[in-house]
């Protein structure tokens, strides 16, 4: 049976998507896992544990002994899966990515699996109802978006955060559709399904919680753990992968993979989970009130990501510095001392926001976030003048944007009319003259004032109009 599966996997792997980043060097020296281990007093796992990045290991006993030994024996392959149920990853996925980055930084090779196949099945873990079915076309589009986000973050980590004197592992991005497209249902159930026991599958927490819910659970969702288990098997056979990383809600799927591999090949593999990071109100981080904080600039700008971490409560900032940045723990302590000495300046929050923004959007993304912050919160005319029209549109996503020709003698009133910022007639005139309109952070209370470059029109050809406190309008003058 193992030979039959291997033949199918070999065929599929020849047709798979595989993108490998060049090996270079990397930074962090990390430490071993669970402090009860007497084998290794220091190492990667212990460092991740101290930072709070690791929560569970499976199987328990092997993780205390065999896993630390395995990691010290040479470069290993570690994988984590990301189902493309949306066209971008979000902040809730970031900790798993950072976990992979720490392994890569310690010289291990990492595999990110984008679940082009499993996204069409739907993972029930942590869900109260079945996901809406996605078409193959939508999944393919989502897969491209997630693959691009992963590659960008891995590249930013390599360029910004690693030490060139240290070995850096490879990155491989795979789409699991490449090894499922040649299976049929009968063959999969015959060759794979026979190794799973219903009692064990039914005992999983993700299954139990759904079976007890009013929604129940479909057969499609129930089969998800078979597919994730087979993913692990395929990677173990064709990429030498012996370690899976996932969120705590993936522990049941991870155990299924371990049991399947052990039955079919007799090999020992391991699972590690990262904690579910929640806000002070218990919401999933980045999904408060259903408004996800995305890792894609088109959906959440660098400014919005920066502000999200800048606004985190004081009680969370030290933990998040350990989880979401690559600062050594000693430097985290120094940052927190600065915070205690001058809490009004919020140095810990600023460092957290800057480090995460650099990782997700690069140095340019951080500079963009700072320009937007200065332009909005510090009324900096200089920062406003340095912003691109794309940045201005990101900053004011809901603001109407107009591209207009500047006629000689155009007045404040006429510009407001052309932008649709005020109504025509006496009412609009009075709104300007009574101080209700601002241009580029300055009150524009003379309706007949001719637009003046440097005041009403910035060096970048933009005019930002604000009416009242929250209504913004953007003009890009085309003929300057």
C-alpha cells in the first residue's frame, strides 16, 4: 500500500508548484523546547518557548527527547499549511509564519503549503458552521494572492532581519492541488482512508464541537483531517519533512497526520503548535468585529497595519514584542524599561508597530506608514507633500478621488465644487466662509481665494480637502 501511495505522490510531485529561495545566511540562535528536557539546556525550541511562540508538541514524550536531538543533528524540513479561503492572509496567520521564519533563521528548511485542494474541502477547526463553498477559479485567484504574500514576507525577513554570517534555510512554496489532482475518490478512500479509524476521527475536538452544534457537520468537512494527514505524509516522503507547525486549533489534524505516517511508513514525525493570539476582549487578533487586518497592501495599507499594532493595549505590548518581532529578549526588556520611563511616548508600541510593518511591507512600507501618520495626526504639511496619490488614497480609502485640470484663477470655492465637497449655491459658500472647510490642514475660509501652490496645492500636485471632521476629498491636478 505504501508503494502505491508513493507512486502516486512521485507522479504528482513532478507536476507541483515549487518555488525555492536561494540559500543565504541568517540570524538568530534559538534554544530547545520544553524546560523539562534534560537533553539540551539550550536551543531553538527553548527560545521559541520563552518567546511564547510554542504551545503544544506531539507526541509529548518524543518532543522532549527525539525532536531536540533531530533539530541538532542537521537541517530539517518544517511545514505549515495555509488554506486560500481569502485572497490574502491576515494578522491571525502571522504567528505561524513567524514560527517558520525562526526555523529558517536557525538553518532549517521551511515549506509553506497553500491548500488549493483543501480550501475546497473546508477546515472545520474553530468554525461554528461550514464555510461557503468556493469555486476552483476563486481558489486559484486566492492561491496566487497568498503565495505572493508569503514570498514577500520571507523576502523581507531575509533582507532586513537576518545576519549574513549565519546560515539561512531554504523556502519552498507548494500548492497541494499538485498532488491531489491525479487522485480519484475511490483510489483515495481505498489506499488512504482504510488507515483511519472512525472512533479516533470522531473523538477530535473540532469534530465533537461541530457535531454538538445546531449546524452539525457535513461529510466533506469531516474528511478534512484525512487530507491534511495525507499532506504531511506526502511532504515526509518527497521533501523529508518530519515537523509540522500549525495553530492550536490544528492539533487534531496534526495528530491524524502523525498516526497515518506511523502506520504507513513507520517513520517518527512531530507536530508543534503556536498559540491562538487574542485581543484583550478575547477576539481573534486582527478579526475584531469581523474587520480583518490583512497582510496585503490592497486590503490593509502599511499605515493601517502600523496603527493596528500602535493601538494595542499596554498589557499586551511586551508579549507581542516577543511574539511578532525578532528582537532579542534582552532588547525587549530594554524597550519595556523605556516604556516605563516615558509611557506617554509609547516607545514599546512604536517599536512593535515598526518591526511588524517592516516584516510585512518592507522598509518602504514602514516609511509610507510614518508619512501617513505624520500627515494625519501631526498635521505635517511636509509629510503630506511627500505622499504619493496611492498613499493618500490608502490613507483615506473612502474619500472621493478626482483628477482635474487646473484652470488659471481657480478659487477655493470652485475647487470644492469640482470635488463635490460642498453643495452649489449660498449654502456651500457659507460653509467655506464660516470655517467649515480645510485644505491641506489649513482652514480655507475665503471662498474667493485663488488656489496658491505650496498652500492649497502641494508639490506632489495634490489637494486634500476636509469638510467638517471626517469628510475627506482628494484632488490630483493634472496640468501642473
